[in-house]
């Protein structure tokens, strides 16, 4: 797991080839990569919201109880794991017209590794200041987009132009899925707070 994480950050082109040649199964991906890395934003958000509390740059903080944070964290974790499968299925659907279309399982593996920067950026949620988390999220999206654009052509065995079209569509829908996920997180954590996050955003 750690080797792939380092490789995707340090030399993504070579790492994509290694991942493609490895013919990894979805169960192996989840057991050795996704289940561990997806826990980073969940655990960080749990610690941040229960121990430090959300802050919007002022002195006021919004904390969530331990009981609420635990339940919402489990739900957040399930949403992340589901999102990986959704994006992988989307890539498979977009690539169906190409002769070398990989299987749905291979596309889910691709999506799981592609999401690595987003998982790592979740570490910043341990101190949930809105502007800091937003900046970390943007950085994660940018590098995830880079991994997507660089890995799609070689992974699908198509030209760079064709890869650009699929990558752009996947990135656009992936960002939409991320926005829905983030909105769900804010709403869910608001349910456990005495003074809701939504109210503070529009106050």
C-alpha cells in the first residue's frame, strides 16, 4: 500500500504502469489501500469535530458529541467507500466503446488509487478550520485530476486525446460526487452539534 502511495506522488507514470500490470482485485484494493486511506479523513474529522470543533476564523467553535461523532463517522466512511465504486463504475461506462475496455473491477481499482490525494488531504480536517480544509480539498482535487489525466490513456490503452475526453468527464462528475459528499458531511455533522454549522454559514 505505502509503495503505491509514494509512487503515485513521486513518479505517477511509472506507478500507473505497475498498478495496471499488477491486475489487482477489488477486494485486495479495498483491504490494502482504500479501507486504510479512507479512514484518514474520517478519523481526522472525528477528532477535529469532537475535540477542537469547527471554526470559521473567529473565536466561536462548534463541537460534536463523541456519540454523535462516532455514528456520523461510520456513515461518512461508508459514503467514501461507496463513492470509489461509483466513480470506478462511471469510468467503465465511459470506456465501454473502446476495444480495450478494462473490466468494471479494473476501473474500480483505478478509481481507488486515483483518489489517493483526496484521502491524504483529509488529514487537514483534524483541525477543521473552513478555509484550511477548503484549501486542502482544492489541492487534493488538483492532484487527483493530474493522476486521472496522466493515467487514463495508458490504463485504457487509448490515445491522449481520447483519454482527455474521458478524464474531463470523469473529473467533472467526480467533483460533483465530491461536492455532494462534502455537503452530506456538513449536514451530518450539523445534526450532532448544538449550534449547527449550516446556521453559522448563513448567519
